[in-house]
C-alpha cells in the first residue's frame, strides 16, 4: 500500500532531499546536490521566492520505506502577471512503480484544484534559474549541478499517466578547438566601434558585484519573450547573488556595456563541478568545499550557464564581443570542452549563436503537462 505524507519537519525535509542518494546510489552519471544548499532552497525563511510562491513537499512510503518524492509549486507571479494558471511540480523522483508516481502527481493535481488552476507542468523549479525537465536522451552522460538526472523509466510513467510533452530542451557540447576566432574577431571590433560598446575585464568577485543587479535586470528583459519566463524580483536578485556568484570564477563572467555604462549583454560560465560533487556526496564539510575550490581553479571543462543580450541589441552581432572575450580567457586557461545547459529547442536565436562551433547534442529533456479541469 502506498501512503503519501507531507514533509514539514527538518527531519522529513532532509529525507526529501536525500531520497535520490539511495535511488541513484549505483549510477555513475547522477550528480548529488549539496544537501545543506538544497535544504536552504526549501527554507521559507531563507529563500525569498516564497514571498511570491508556495510549495508543498510530499514523500511516498511503501512498507514503511520512502519510495518517492515530489514538490508541488505555485508561482503567484506567473499566475498574476502572465495569467498562466499553472500548477508546477518538481524534484519528482520515484521507484519504478506506477502507483507511486500516480499517487504523488495526484497530490499536485489536488492542490491545483483547490486553487482553481488549469493544468500541471513539470518537472520544473520555482523559476527560470532552477532545474528543468525530465531526461529523455543522454542517460550515459554525466549530469551537472544545475540539471536533474533520472532513470529511463520516468518517461514511461508520464506517458502512462496521460501527460503530454509541453516543452523540449537540449544540452550540447563542443570542444574548445572548434572555436575559430576568425568567425568573430573582426566582427566584434566593428560592433564595438559602431555601437560604442566596451567589454569589462573582471578579475575579482568584488569587481563583479556592482554589476550583478543590472545583469538580472537584463536577464528579465532579454528572456521575457520565452514561453517559460518568470520575472526575477529585486529580493530574489540579492538571494541569487549570494547563492551563485561565489561559485563562478570572476574571469568567467562577461559584461558588455555601452557609452553610458548601461549593460547591453552578459554571460556567465561556470567550471564543471560534476566530478567534484560526486566525490563530495552531498557534503561541504569537512573536505567537500576543498574539492569545489580545486575544481573551480583546475577544471578544464566549462558550462555556459546564462547568456543574454538586450532586446535593442539582439541580431546585431553583440554575442561576437562575448565570444571573443571567452576565447582569450579559455585559451589562457587551457579549456578543453564547453557544455551548454538546457536550452529551449524552439529558441531559434540561441541556436544561431552557437552554430559556428558545431555543437553536438548530448542530452534532451522535456517538461510534461496535463489538464486539471
């Protein structure tokens, strides 16, 4: 018999966070989260997303043992500002038992009905900066710190329970040797002169911080046309600044500004922490943080996390300025491989940006939708 219980206490929430550690204990490709950081994400006192969203966390039990989990999420900004009457769900993991996945999803639907919402979609997080999508291809590629990994049987559960594909994402990889500077070297010089732009040279985190709020404003402006977009509020900016920026080498953050010191483009690249996180097994202490620091300094693989261009400068080649900056940095660092995080497959603009590097798709993932009404 399957029983579903809400996780509310610290002990229950820790069980929620650590369930995948047993589910994927034999996987060479799953990358564990940092347990304390994941708990902080779910802490209503620490994560400001809860000012505009709510979440209920459920655990599934069978014979007294945890066999699944799910987070039922309502983002009120999405509902009020976009009239998207969506019930979100994420952090959805389960054993290969259709009764388990059904019971968990039924809880999500029940909450959606209580709030007169129209449909469920997942797996997604609270916002665009969270993990997204169930993997449908690429199961023998190691995961990353900013994506979910899952067993192959997950897709069968969605389809068996009547969920339909809502959005499609792809992740790709290209060797740094594919980057040919002749595609952007001359162009970026011309573009900088034509539009009076300047690329900032940042070497310290303290130099990055004064520009981070402007970066998030530009993120909101440049991503607002995407179907999955939810605005990042001012209070969330401060939270993400604290949560993410310390993980990023300052020289891997690129800002392009105009003659008035206004930001027109940005990009964030992170070292690939996957192998370090596997060795840490979810724990920063006593030595986990040292593994992260080593990867931050020595990783020869990087992950393109975010890239954004102001709408007024899109289709004007400004990304050439960013690529030129990264080319110089990566050449100096001896970078070998470049990875891209999940990108919407219908985002033609972003696909065109990367075409010269001959990227190869290594993973695909989907979100699934089902009507509540």
